[in-house]
C-alpha cells in the first residue's frame, strides 16, 4: 500500500550499506544492479537523461540502451521513471534528448513528469530502487554533468556531457542500501508515483533479493536507519518537514565534531542551530565544505549573498574559534579550479550520518519534495565506518590518503587541526573570506527561497484558517 502522510517515521535496518563517492562509483554500481533486475525498477529524480554513459571508461552504452535491453530481454520487468516536469527545461541537456522522442521505445518503460502541486516547488528526490531489495539514495540524479571521479581531472576526456561538451569538476555522494532500508525507499517511490499519476503499486512479494556485488565491501552492516521525507502542504493534505527536523537533530547530537558538505549554505534556520552550538563553551568543532560559485542570476543573488550573511552570522557566534567554512579547489596546470560541491551530508562525531537530497536552503525544508536517510551507529564497527567516510571525504579535498587524515585526527583529536596540517598542496580547501557585515536574510528571500508554498502559509494551512473562520462565524 502507498504511505499515508501520517506515517512520519520510516525506520528499519540497512542490512548492507556502501557509500559511493562521486558519480563514477555510483553509476558503475547502478549499472551492475540494474542488470540483475527481475520485476521492477523505480527511478525518481529531479532530471533524467537516457543518453548518459554509466561507465564511459569501459563502454559507450548509454543508460537508455541499458534500460531498453533489460526490458526487451525480460517481459516481467517494469521500469518506472518519474522526474520533475521542469527538470529537463532547467538542465537543457535532457530537454534536447527528450525532444527527440527516442526514449522510451518499450511500453514497459514508463517515463512520467511530476507537476508539483505547490506553486514554485520542485520534485527534488534522487532515488533508485531495484526489486524492492537494493536502493540508492543521495544527491546524484541520472543526468548529464554528474559523472566524475575522485581525481576530478579538469581535462579528463571522459568527463563530457551527452552533447560532447566538457564540464566542471563535481563532487557528490550516493548511498547503496539493502534490507529494510531498500524497502522503505521503494515505498517512498511508490508514494511519489501515486501522487504524480494516481496509479497505485503494492510492494513486491518476498523473493530472492538482488545479490550484493562480490567485489564491493559493505561500509556498514545491520545499521539502524530512518528515512526523512519532505513534502509541501497542499489543499488536500498536511505537508511533511522531516528533513529539516533530522538536520537539526544531527546538529544537536554533535559533541566533538560536526562535518557538513552542502551545495548551498542558505538556511537561516540551520544557521541558528549551528550558531547555538558554536556559542556553547564545550560545543563541537564545525567544519563546512560548500560551493563558492553559484550558477545563474537568482542563485548568485539569493543563495550566494545569503551564504555570505550566514557565514558572518556563524563567525560572530564562534566565540571559541571552533568554526571553519571552506570551498575546494583542484589544480589545472598552474591554475586552480573550483570544485563544485553537490553533496548534501552531515556527520555528527562518529555516531550519526545524514545523506540525501535536501540542501541547506529554505525551499528544501518545506517547499520541494526531498528524501534523506539517517544512519545511527550502534557498535564500534559502525563508528569506525562513519569515521572512515569522513576521513575519505576530507582526504579527497586535500589530495592525500584517508590514512593521513586519520593519523593526524587521532593524534590531535581535532578535525580542524588535521585539515590545517594537511592543507598544503594545489588541491586544497580554501577558507571563505566575506566582507559582508549583515546577518539577516536579503530582501526577496521569502520570494525566491521560500520555506512554504504561498509565502509563509501553505495551502493546507490556508484552508485550515478559512475553516476556522467559517466555524466562528
């Protein structure tokens, strides 16, 4: 059955989890799992481009070629793809492909476009689930300009979009999960499909699960997880704001270290929560890695300027010198090129980890549809895995081995000191320097980056308000 809006806690156990850093790792594992699909594939995304190559280093086969081959070979397989109706328009690359009407060619591949009921809202979840048994969740859509390696080579010949154009280096992250976690993600996919199309799908009956790849070591095993979904309020039902609640929960749980990767740093609600921790006498170190260069007029005007104001606000709150905000660069000959951070990740100590589609901006808190997953460490092996993920991510930015970060961190007990000591090469983290003195949202934030549909009142709340007026009259 599809989920009800009241089902606000989606909890279970991830039997196995692997963290796939960057598009090359994600796409290659996805190709392997798709080839073992038997009954149903869900692809839920902001955008979708069938012309991308999942493994450009090995084959010119496109995602569309693979999906058509799977459907042609297996008459029992259903492939359901749901993307935001305006996603291809924003990305342009996908729009050119889909205009050709060369995809899909098999009637068991069903591509639909979700129209958000909330004005100005978008469908932003990035989920794939195969046979309700293996699922992927994170910040990576199946679209152009998402494939990159941990090397982030600026002149990498494999790094060009479906039109043959080179694109900038991009860092992102996707989690691969099995067990309850996969079934929960499948249930979110079914709910989104039902909302967009009116068609209801039931969970698949228990069957032999898609096998875990023999050459992939699981990062976590049997770890408790919780899904957090965000949906805008409409005339017909209450919205869900679990994503921002989980984000604040992670921030509150950090005792020694809070590590954040985010495309945007534009939520003043999140900034308030972080500022409160920085003001504590024995609060955590806070390290934030985010994108410096925004794309487009609105992103520069709203996201960029609000980021600068939030950095100033956090700096003012940092009474004990525990805050660092960086943007990454990679070498291009004698120059340095900015690395676009597209991941949406929070790690509190070695205890909790949140990854998903929610950016640290206002619209991800209640206007757009989002889905995030929270991992909760229960035993030493879980904590070691979360520590190792953070060390690996930091090492990628610094151009060193994860072991180097681990050694300095263990010696000093400080993530900031580890970064300072190892941040010496052309591939490095640069501190944000802002001359902005203001700490409040810029004018127009409620218009261009709103928390709710229809300004501060979602349609659900507006209807409730009208009903109260009628009852009192």
